[in-house]
């Protein structure tokens, strides 16, 4: 299960959300008995939810979800997010471009 997250460190919410997503994916894989893509070789996940990416990029000053969606539709996030199962996911190393 999930390890304890130190809330005093910056970016704790992003780490918590990524950890919860990994736990959820692991549980789904165990139930389905199917292959789930593994993270990149450096241990970084392939995709994170759009909100988690914003927390990673901007920390406590992350913009709201409506602003993130606007940026996404305007092509300001590169590489562009992907819609998977009704949710938007983006590469953790994606950049905001003005």
C-alpha cells in the first residue's frame, strides 16, 4: 500500500496523487489479470493526471482545472495531454508553452 507522505515538503500533493494512481492501477491489474504498462526506466510514470502535472510544474501556485483545460485545448502544453477513460493525462516532463 501507500507509504506515508510528508506534507511539509513542497509537491506533497502531487506525490500523493501519483501514489494513489499507481495503487489504483495496481489494483485494477490484479483484478483484471492483464498487463498494465510499466513506468519509464527511470521510475517516472508515463502519464500523470493533468492536475498532478500542474502541481509538479507550478507547486502551490498551480492554476485551476479550467485554466489547465483551456491551455490544453489551445495547445499550450507540449506534448499534448491524452484523454484516457474520460480523464486527461500528460507526460510528467511536458512543458507549458506561451
